[in-house]
C-alpha cells in the first residue's frame, strides 16, 4: 500500500504546478513596452541584453552568436479546453526591429518573432538556424513553435528565396511561406522593397485570426503609418502548433564569419491575445547606438589588419593559382596550338575535376564530364598519367593527327593538354556512357538485338576505317565493350583508340609490357610482344561474343571449363546448342540468322592462329552480307 500513498502527493503536486502555470498565463493577455525594456524582467539568454537606455539587444556583430528574449510569463491559449472557440487562437503583436550590420558589406543572419512551447534553446545553433533549431531537429513536429523570420542571408539548404526576406516558420526554419521584404505605400499605392539590414528601425505587425485561420504580416519603415495592405497574407492552421500555454519572444543569430554578422535590436513591443495589439509611439522608443570613437578605432585597427592579411592571402593565392593551372609547354608544341586546351579551361569545365563530375575510370585513367565555359559544349575529359617524357613528342603528334580522324562510329578527339605527369585528352561527350553498363548493369535497360547488331556493325566499320581507310594504320589495341560509347541515339562509337601507345613509350625498352584486357588479348601478341591488326581482330571477336552472350570474355569465378567465353561458345556450337549461350535477357527476341552469324564470326576472329582469322574488311563484308 505504501507506493499508492506516496503517489498521491506527487499527483497533487503536479496538479498544483499546472494550476500555477495556468494562473500565471491568465495574467498575460496583453502587454506593451513603449519606453524600452529596462523594467520588463524579460527572460534573456545567450548574447541578449538590455542596454542602459532600455534597448533590447539580441546579438552584437560578433560571429556565431545567438540570443533570446521572452516575455516572463507564458500566454494561455486554452487549446485543449472544451469550451474553446475558434477565435481563441487569435493574437496580435506590433514591434519595432533594427538589424545593424557591422559594416556596409556584412549582413545577418537574422532574427525571428517566436511563439514557443519552451524557452530552452540551449541545443539550437546560430547561423541559418536562427538560434531556434539545429541540423538534426530542424522541422520536428515535437518542436511546437511558430515563428516569423527576418532573414538577411540566402541559405540554399534552408530553401531561402533571397537574402532579404520574411518567412513563416513552423517547427523549423525551412519557411512554410516566404516573400521578399517590403511594404505597401499608402501614398504611391504600390509595394516597395524594404531592406532589412538597412540599420534603421522597421515596424512589424503580425495579426492572426484563429476563426478564419488567416495570418497577416505587415512591415513599414519607422514613422510610417501602418500600410493598408499586408506584405504577406496567407491561410494557416496553428491549432497543431500552439499548446495550452506558450511563450512569446524573439530569437536572433549571427553568421559563422565576421562578414555575416549584424547587431539585432528590438526597440518596442506590444502583444494582445484577445484583440488588436496596441500601437507603439515611435518617438518614445529608445534610440539605436551611434558609432562612437572606440568603435571607429577598433574598426581602423581591423581594417589595417585585414589589409595586411589580404595582401598575404593575395600573394599566397597568386602562387597557388600559378601552380594550380601550371602546364607543361615545350617549343615543339607550338605548331599544335589550335588543338591544345588550357588547363584552366578544362579545370573550370569539369568544376575542378570534382568526383561528382566523374564518369568512370579504367586502365588509361579517369574520365570527367565537362562543359566548355564559352561555348557550353559538352565534353569528356580523360586524365592519363605518364611517368616519363620518353617519346612524348611523337605521341602528342599522333594524338593531334588522330584529332583529324572523322568517322560516325569513332568518338571525336577534340584536343589535348599537358600538365606535370598528366596528359589530358578532350573528347565529345557520349550521353549514354559505355556499352558494358547496358550489358551488365541491372539499372540500365536491356538493349534489343536490333540495337546490339547495329552497335556491332558500327564498331566493325570504325575498325575498318582505322585499319584500312585512313591515311595511316591506327591500331586500337583495346577493343572491348567498355571502350564502346553510346550517343543519345544509342549508336556505338569506338573510343580510346591509340592510347596504349603511351604506355609502350613509358615502359622500359628492355621489357615487354602487356597492354589490353584479359580475354581480349591475342595469345600471339603475348608471345611476340607487339600489336598487330590481327590482334585488334582477335579483340573484336571477343567483343562479338560478349555482346551476343551478355557475358564477359573472361570470368575467373566460373567453372574451369567456362572461364573463357570463347571455349564455352565453341563447345555449344559443336553440339548444335548455340542457343544456350545467347543472352537470356533477350528473351528469345532476336533474328536467328544474324545472331548465329555474329557468334560464328566471333569464333573465327578468336582463332589462336592470326593467319586463320579474317581481316576486319572481310568481317565487315560478312556482317553486311556482301561476303
């Protein structure tokens, strides 16, 4: 029985606390401060203070400050009362604010009028959170506050419309509705912009009609009568925000750096819970502080220190900038001027080679998406690392020469840039990326057989151009699905042609460096240590099987006899079960004659003996049906 008896006093104590809170709240239906706040006994915290002339200062212009000032007693809204009328949620307030920047260039962050369930904002943050919330609880329904913010900083993450706006905040500082600060001129009969951080007093009227659920917010400069039309008028239901007893007051915050810091003041304030708030007599309000000699001295010292620091920063920035955009130039490159891009242009085009611009990476380096700053042309920028300059002149000569290659199924090489140990190549951007993504990535749509066959014929045509139709032979040396790029119409274009030559020049002349991808590499090339047209044909054969079967030529985790795709296709062909290796994602939707032709050609091109393979010209004729 003892626990039951001990719980009774606790229950009585809780009831007594509630009754006292209600009693205190009932005392605060209406108030006015028209002669300053010296005797107001407001609840202050943070940087908030009352100056000697009665002026309420929420923050000074130092960084990362937050200040709060609340009326000492809670206001009774009787939200849970059964006898409550729709109009009992109504309130009206009139106050005068001033946002005084530390300098002409500085600003906010801002201040807010607040109706809150609690006055404890110890966990709130300054800057864009205005001393009301923090990053983790911004917008939580348990916050229970309504605020009207006067914000002088454009915070993209808060959804701000600009750096001079008035917003309605419900439980967070991502405004429910906001509008550029201004007022309606009764004389001119039009809206006029009002700059919140002008350093002068600004009058504010906030009126809420609970019965009509209508909120009006009105602004005007000091000594200007209340405008006939509000700045912002909107329908809003505050019944889910307001509790039985709420506190009314103000919150303000400064920025994270000195240039985003201002002093925030409240000059006067009136509030009425059951009718229109009393008007304030501007002439009786305390005056804003003037810039005194001490402040000017501090400002002068600050300016001198800032100038010295600025000179140091400019010097360091100049050195950094020179190194940031530093390129490698040699006399022999002058003849290639039109084909050379500046590193600065490419840096800006790719937004500083940021990871979010990264399209992919492979054996030859990373590829970034970019937009040329002057033409808005979309480009792909490949950064290729090289350890030595051996043969660089000949390679750049080849690269520039390849820039003259013109074929509808080749990715156009636009130019190059050299920097430190990097060679940077610029190509046309292919919107749909590489073919392997469509073959092996479940997030990509499945290519139809018609699309695959057109891509195959396009790549074959490109190889024929490189081997037979241009003024000199160009060996690709790394034909594979990931080096076939798809344009906006899913046409296949062969990229990365000739790049392997750079790796040969970087390697030790006494050693043989293997260039290519396992499964595509010609066994004869491994034995002889040199690239040939036949080696490109071998890789093309592996590519044909890859596209038709939807499987990579080399799968190390497959059963031993199926590791190499060519072996699997060959066995199925011999037992007349070629359908077993066709990509199941095609679901039987293909032309039998065409897919058998591709698989057969893939096997012929994959013959281990180079002299038994067809030439690329013969392969094209076979695919086109003219052989």
